[in-house]
């Protein structure tokens, strides 16, 4: 029994064995972890919505796009590191793997310091640019300032857990995240309900909990001495590894940046509808965050699986695993869509008791529901392409669907639906535009996946393997 438990917490080699078994074994802890991570923002919203009110709920939601915009640097580093770690692990190249990990750790520190300084300086100008309503402006800025000052925990957890997943270990990051999530819930209730700190309390609780999870991940990575070496030599920045991280991670970072900027533009439209729509949108996006987690989970699983098998020069297993991953993903998402349609109103009541907000939110969820199947296709195939080293194609697809399609469609529908009663237009423009962009994203992803240029993007070429990692 102890042997099986020990194996569960070890790095997982997905270059051997049944692809479907390996994907499920890797995805289940990853899915639970992603759901737990989503609890960070969700608990914040539930606590402030329950103990402070709809204005506080709207304040937390209105600040989200700005936080996401400044997190793109970490997204790039994390994506590049995950791809490199998984491919070097598959090729058994310990030295390259160790230098990659050290480089990512150092870059993350420098990036965190940059955001800790820049974030509080731009929070108020950004919230003004977003047309944030006066009644939630100061609360939104307070939340942002604290999140930025405590950004190092969020940064390191995402990057270090990404590297651990690149090694095939999705269980340990889950364990640490569950610990941090429990701590976050306790601190949220204490700081808000007990001490009356409002939105500042949930921001402080989130920062502390994420720092705890980051420290635990760092300790875990340092202890994997047979697989990766973390010392001062490895922490020194080397041009070859920095450039490779940038090459692989920059498109992913730009994708997130573009998505976040589009969110900011759409958030400005959202804010123009008033506090009730902002609150409904915030609640729906929290439910949406949970609905999206399986898609992101299977996409990340396919990235690690593909990366390891590309490193091992097993393209045949990549194709086999893609078929299995698609079947698993679509079945799971279909069941999830059914749950959203049935229990949507109950889920929204967790955030607010205002009938107007609940009714609007239920209608919004019904618009989005079937779109999650399209997102599943996009995420799984994009995960394969990223794992193979092709991060450019998903970036261009994201630009097309987010900037060229979603933003103009959202504003266009809002303009065409203006009435005397709704001078800004219909708030459903926010979600109809999102649904259209999701469907088109799936169509484009399938097209470029079938073209197959991603197959030649691996960073480890046949014959270059250095067998220096022993996996028991």
C-alpha cells in the first residue's frame, strides 16, 4: 500500500503504458486542483457578496481583467517551462531540465518584483479607463493594490506547479493547493465576517494562502534531486534557456495578454450596463470558471503528455493519446453542461440573493452552456500543439476569435439592441459574442491541427537524448 502511495506522488512517465490510463491518472488530481484554485476567487466573491453586499461582489469582479492582464508574464514563463520540462523529462536530459527550472525560478522573481512596483501605480488609472462605477471604484482599487503587492505567491505557485506537472506530478500540487484553499476560506471568513475588512480582507487572505502553496511547491521541487537539481548554479540566467523559454512562452503570454485586453474592453461595456449587470456577470464568470476548469485541465494534461512523448520521439503515442483525450474531455463536458442547465440558479444563489441579478445570470448561463463543448475541442487540440512546441498557432487563433470576432460582435449587438428602456443595449451581447467566438475557435483549431505543422516543432531532436534521468 505504501509503495502505491509513494508511486502516486512520484513523477509520472507518460511515454509508456496505456495513454488513456495515464491521462486519467494525471488529469483527475489536476482537475481537482484546478477546481480548488478556482475556489480562491469564488470564495472571495461568496464571502463579500454574503457579508458585504452586491457592490463588493461587483468590485471584486470588475478588478479581474486588470489582474489577468498583469499576470501574462507569469503565463508565458509557466507555459514555456512546462513544455521544456516535459520534453527534457521525456528525453531523460537532467542537465537541461535543471537549467530550465532554475531559469524559470529566477525570471519569476524578477517579474514579481516588477509587478509589485508597477501594479499599485496603474490600478486607479486602469479602473478609471474601464468606466468603473463610482460606488465600487475605491473597493476595486483596494482589492487590486493588495493582490499586486502579494503577487509573488500567485506567480510562484502557478510556475512551480506547472513544472511539477511537466514532470508528470499532478498529485503533489493538488495536495498543496487544497491546504492553501482551506487556509484561504478560513482567512476569508475571519478577515471579512470577523474583522470587517471587506474586499481588503479577501485580497489579503488570497495573497497569504497562495504564498503558502508556493513555498510548499518550491520545497517539493528542491527535494526531487534524482530528477532535477536546484542550486545557485542552475539559478543563474543562461541565454540559451532564457531564449527558449521566451520562444515557447511568449506566444502563450501574448495570447493571455490579448485575451485580457479584450476582457478589459468588454469589461468597459459591461460596466456601462450598471452595477446589477456587473454583479450578475461576476457571478456567471465564477460559475464559468468552474465550467472551464475541465477544459483547461484536459488541455494541460495533453500538453504534458505530448511534451513527454515528443521528447521520447513517440509521435505514434501522441496521436493515440489525442483521440483518447478528446473522448474523455467531450464526455465529461457534456455531463457538466447538463449540470449547469439544471442547477444554474442554485449556483448563482451562492453569490447573491437579489432576484434581478439571479434571473439575469441564469439566462446568461443558458446562452453559454453548449459553447463549453466547443471550448473542449479547442483546449485539447491546442494542448497537443503546445506540448509539441507549437505555441504560435493557438496564439493566432486566440487573436482572431477574441479581438477580430468577440469584441466587435459584443459592441455591435449592444448597439443594434439599444432602446429607450436600455439605451446602452442588451447585456446579452456580452455572452452571445462569447459563444460565437468559442465556436469559431474550435473550427479554426481543428483545421490547423489537421494541417499537422506542429509535428515538427519539438525542441528535442531524435538522436540528441542524454539518458541521465532514472525513473523507477
